[in-house]
């Protein structure tokens, strides 16, 4: 199905994403569904099915007044949007029946929105989803209409990332009394609104059918003894070099591995300090290290796609390389080629409504400038989200402790040949949230049929 739209600069949409990726027929059909209806749509799919590509293509092509938000600062930066709390001016923590003020500039902005896009929605709690609904109803003076009449388009995979429960006992008690679960799909707003679920089926990351089937089993928690044995046999061998990336469960493990490896290299450490302009927010929301320590020979990972002018990116977010030279810029060897890497600027945006143009505008309110590199002998499984690696060592430590953690780690890797396990997988490492099983089981008839993609 061809999608005919117009990008934000007025050019006809030709079926390619902003990064030049050609959309599949499946992705174009989902775009058509979003664009040609006012339905609330949840776009999900296994790792590597192109959810991010589809989100970027929609934002680039839509003529609607669309804004994009995400639950964390880094996720918001990645999609060029705003955090949910900042966009809707919501308090941090449990919101419940908290009274909202009604500033006129926020009311004008929310009244102008046609479509709200939320990325990484699996990390959004039911309470936060209901607060978004209440804020939109109030601002738009359409209190009897879900989300005040705004179309909501959600992206994410509940099999990969879960909402983070609060440590406060009162908060946990509130959820137990008020909601079936913490998940976004158990918010009360869905009693008043239908959510159309579309699951992208085509995996673009792994091409081996057997490995794809194994990953699907890990995702759904249906790993048989045979599948477990096959994964363990494949991963039970020493990594061929010290430069193979380790995916670990905790920040402490990653910091230790990277610090030890950097210390073992000869030569002196060079430090690049980030330049921060404006209110960028807490350090936890920084897109890169505030102080990046490097040596010649250091293994690094790129944190952004290359925006080279010739249309052929030299690296993508997640590419691995080795530092060759450090001066005012950094030279990194990637796949046998040396590239000069310049500092990148991450822009923090804020939406507002322009009464002059009668349109939603997006303004830069802060900038973070740093080399788009991170030490990469190891990275947390959480931060590997969305990346693809030819090979990696999966280190689950004493145990996997979060639903989806093992699936995210294994599904970063292109093939079974690139899998190295620090220790054998155990049945207890495969954790699937029961509420996710229930939600996805309820929607199974809508998924994977042509009808689910027809508008």
C-alpha cells in the first residue's frame, strides 16, 4: 500500500524514512492506518521490526499537528520530542487525583494538537496515562471525550521494557487498590477508548529463521529444553577477542569492565568535557558522558547516526570502533576504515503554540555538545535497547532480574554465531510479565492479519 503524504518541508512522501530507509509494505500500511483514521493505535513488534523507523517516517510525513513525547529524558532526545512530564506539566511520582492548574499557554498548545505520539510507552504507568487523558480533557474543554479528542499513537514493546515501580509503599498500595496492574494498557481511559493494536511482523535484524524462532520463544516465555540447549551450546565458547562487547545487567558491572579495560591500555587518559547550554535537566538524562575519558586503542560505541553529507552514513547509533588518534577531534576505526569524529549537538526541545502561524512549533531550549562516543567494552542491556551488534557476550550475572531482560540482550545480536554466554542460560532467566501475557493474549486476533492493517 503506497502512503501518499507530505513531509514537514512540503515534499511528497515517497515511502522512505528520514534516514533513507525504504519502508516495507507492512510499515507503509501502518502509516496509512494512522494517517487516514482518528483511531488510537498501539504499534508494537519484536526487536528489530522497525518501530523506530516507522515513528520517524510518520513524524516526517504527517500534515497533522503532531507532538511526540517519551517517559524519559534520553528517550525524548532520541525522538526529538519532550518528556511527558515536561510537555503536560505533570508532577513527578504518583499523580492520582492531583489538581492541575490550567496555564493559558499550555491550554493553547494542547488545544492545537491533532495527534500525540508516545514512544517507549511500555515504560509509561497506568497512572501517568490517565493523567495525560485528564490533562487533555481539561485543557481542551472536552471532558467527556477520551484524551480530549486527540488521536494517540503509541510505540513500544511491553515484552522488552516495563514501567518502574515506585519504592513508596503508599504508591504501591494505590496501584493495588486502583488498577489491575501498573501497565499503560490497564489505565482507566481505555474504558472510554478503543486501542487498535498492530504488531509489526517482519524482523529486519536477524535473517536466520531458527534464531528468530528461538528469540520469539524467549520473548513469550515458551522456551523448550531443546531451545535452551541450542542457545547454551551456541554460546558456550570463549569470545575470540577481548574487544567483543559485553551486555550486562547492572551499571556497576559495566563501569568496572570499562574502567579495567581502559586502565590496561598504555598511554595517558584524555578527557573531553561536555558543553551544556540552557537547562538540560538532571545528569541521568544526559545523552552522553559529561566527562568522556578515552585512550588510543579504546573500544567505543557511537551514540548517534552519522549525518554525513554524501547520503552514505559512516556509522549508526550502536556502531563499534577503536580510537586511533585523539586531538581536537577523535579518529575512530570502524570496519577497517578511519573516520574523524566531531562533537555532536543534542538539542532539547519544547513545544509551544504560535498564534502568528496558528501552528504548534518546536523550540530549542538547551544544547548538550559532546563526542557521540561511549566506552564499549561493556554496555548495560537497558542502554543497548534499539542497537544491533554482530557479536556480544551476554552476562546476566547471578540472575536476570527484570522481565524481558534476557530477550532484549539476546535480540541485539544478528546471528547465533555472534552469541557468547558468560554462563549458561537457566529457566529462571526467562521472565515474562503475567500482565503482558494477558494483554497480548487478549489482542492476538487483531495481530498479524491483513484486516488489522486495513483502514
